[in-house]
C-alpha cells in the first residue's frame, strides 16, 4: 500500500540513500526523504564546494562529500540529480563503487539518451530505474528546494525491459511517498510526451524573450514595464537553469525537432490567417484551445484562480 | 495631485459615467468607479440581455440599458469596453447622441485601428482620449471583473495631437484612481510595444495548445496530465476570450506580422543550434533571458515567488 503523504514510514525504505547533485530537485528530494523517513542515512554528493557548504548549512543530509566513490559505496539507492548531460560521466565515475543490489535512478527530463548513456557503465547487479518527476520551478540551487515540490505532480518511470520488479516497486513507493502519482512508459514515448508538454514550451519561451530583448523600435524598459499583457508569463519559464535546458535540447533532439516542426507549420497557418484577415479561422482556433485549460484545472494540474492567483496575492488593496 | 488608491474622491469626477460593454474590463471599471466615487451616476449599456441581467443582479451600475443613444446622452464620460472590432460601429451608433464637451474613451488593446475607426464618426465638441489598461485575466464576463484589476498596472493613453488637455488630465485622474500608472505615447508606438508584450505571446500560446491537441503519437490526456512541465502556463493565456483576440490580430496586423517574423527567424536559429548540437549557442541564449525576468520582478510587474506562487497555494501539505 502506498505510504500516504504526511505519514512518515515506520521502517525506512533504505539504510542509505545517496543523492548526487543537490540543486532544486536534489535538495527537494533530500527534504522529502527526511520528512518521510525514507532512509536511515542520507548522503549528498556534489562536485561544487560552494554547494556542499550550502547543503551542510541547511542540514539536508547526514553526510556531505565530494568523493563520489566513497559517497555511493554503501548506498542502497543512488539518485542522480545532475543535468542530463552529466549523467553518463557520473555513472562511469560511480559504477565500480556501487554495491550489488543497489538501485540507481535519476531525475532527468530526457529518458532515451540517459538510458543509453548510463546503461553501458553499469554492473549487472545494479538495478537501474530511470525516473522523471514532472515538477520544478524556475529557480535553481539547494536553497530553492522544498519538500512539497512533488506533491500532486506526476513522476514517470521508464524501467528497461526485465528490470528487477522489487527495485521498481521500491522506487514507486519512494515517489508516492513524495506525494506524486507514478506512471510507467517507454523512454522513447516519455521523450515525445515531454517534448510537447515541457521542452517545446521552454524553447519558445526562451525564444520570445530573446526576440523582445533584440528589438530596436521598442526599448527593453518598455518590454519590462508593459509585460503584464502576457509576456511576463514567458519570462518565468525563460528564467530556468541554462545548463539543464541546454542538455535537454541536446539530448532530446529528434522529438523536439519533430514538435517544433509541427508548431512552426501551425504558426504559419495562423500567420496566413492574420495576413488575409481570416477572422473565422482565428476565432475557431482560439475557441478550441479553451477546453484543454479546463481539463488541466479539472484534474488538479493547475489552479482555477484567474491569472494563477497572482493578482489578489500581490495586491496591497483587497 | 493624483488621488491615492483606496481614498475615494470627495467630489466625483463626472456627473454621469457611461460604460458600454460590461465584460471583464467594463465590469471591473464599474466596480472601480463605485469604490472611488468617480461618478454620481454610473450607466451601463450592453447589447446582450443576459449580460444586462447579470450587471443588474451584481448592482454594478445605477442604470442598465440596451438603448445606446439614451444611455450616453447625459454622460460626461463614455468608455467603450467592447472588443476592438466593435468600436467603430458603436461609435457610429452613439456619435450623434454624445453631449458637447463629453469625453469618449475606450480600453482596446489596439490603438491605431481604433483611432481610425472612431474618429471619423465624432462631432468636434467630443474629446476622444483613447486608452489601454494593460491588465486582465483569462476570464471573461461581468462576474469575472474585480475592483483591483488595474492596481499597479500600466494604462497607456494615446491622445491624438491637439486633444483637449483637461480631458486628458481627467482621464489620467480616473486611471490613477484605479491604481494604475499612466503613460502617454502615439497609437503606432503603442501597437508595436503591445505586439511584442501581449499580442505575440497570446498568438504563440494559442498556437502551441493547438499543436498539442493535434498530435497522434501523444494523447490529449497525456498532454493534460503532464502539463506541469511548462505547457500549463500557455494554456492559461490560450483560454482568453476568442472574440477579443480575433479582433486584436485583425486590427494590429502589421505590427504582429513584424514581430512574428522576428520571432520565427530567431526560432530558426535555435532550431539550427539544436540540430547541429551547438550547446554553447543554446547556453548563451538561455543565460541572457534571465535578466529580463529579474527586471520585471524588480519593478513589481510580477511576483518573485517561484512558479507564480502556485505550488504553495495549491498544496494541501505545507
């Protein structure tokens, strides 16, 4: 039975849980693991001394180290929380120190490339269960994490054919305890789904913010001042971690290019409708898109409050 | 001295204020006018019987009518709060009933086309001061309005050369009392600024939601489930009023097509970088866009809370 959120486990899932990379996601997982009593010992590994100091100061782990081999050697579960592009080299670095029967997982936004980069390095006795929590904010670093980040969000597992069932079940308990709904699918299907629901949105947000910054006839200060007409929403996403997102696009190239091709085709059709004053086509298109918003709100993946609830919250006058 | 928000005027600005069209913006203005004591009498005109019933039930006006001539004839100030495409015909309908010295204004998201559609109909003794409050939510209708909608938002006035100074000053007091910062610029510059800060963002949001809905390999239910990775932000904007947005694109064609051309060019460059694995180009682009977000937060046009503050708010567990 899945552990209910808010009720810590009586018996920890693991003796030792090791998190590699303690940014937004890794530090949130450390907080979740502590809250839920997932492990007797939480070990955090980070290559940056600055990050290690922050983790220690925040008391997010029982032990903090920059020594990868030492940090993983007694772990029952190791979770890679580094950018997608770093997963292969980290897996190579830790592979020979992982203990037999250990679960290795990750939190990468791309799954196909991660599987092909990590699997070749792994000893047979290690159970690799790739995972992707579909959660996050535009902020980065150990201070940005929080224990409810995964609550009511989906976590997608993409275990390769033949993966040890107990390992998959344990990781499922882990994510359900974090408050997530867990779903399994193939790495390639994951990459297609995320290309449209996450990667393409980020790409076009980054793009429009760049376009706006490059204008000559409209100043940057005007763009900033009058951003409440819609633009500011895009700037939030375009403030996300550059390294993480560079790696996502380099590692999910095919699916992103496919979705981008469709997006551009559709945009050309809207452009043509504007040029030829085809109001009916525009109206029909704009009507159709309302239903999707309604469904997202209905299943609790966004708030029904207008303007994300920003207005009332930011507002000094009620 | 501008009236400070929250302190109603002792002496109303107008004997009669008439609002034509009482959707999100019009009904919010009615609420503001009441709160600030802007007029002795507030008259609401709407062509829809259903809307008139709602306005009456919400007590948003002292008088509600479907008779345009009668509703404007004693007004000192008339504000058109109808979609951009309807402004010309409404102006034609009311022109001969407007009293000498009356101020006529609007709230349209496009200014050039509105000026050229309204001006020809106006008698000389009417002072036309076009306005655009850069504020709104994705919701529509009289029930969606609220009195703090314009608080800490910008309102742009685009008075034609030679407009009566007192009329402009009075409308400025009106918007400052609504809590807005007021700025003046030419209609054509307004349309360029809004094309990038509002119109293009809406177009690409509408577009990506349509692209997602049309996929075969990814189901609509997957798009909805995994929308927290970024996509859901776009669905909010793409849930905006279809009539309003059709009219915006039909009436700000040149500026939107210009911005769209630049956006597409820039997107092609990012697409090429992805195809050729140019990580450096991607990283540089993604780094540059963070600064704009910071500035928007610094000047109070968005909240600094991660994820628009959604997470903590929606979250049952703190």
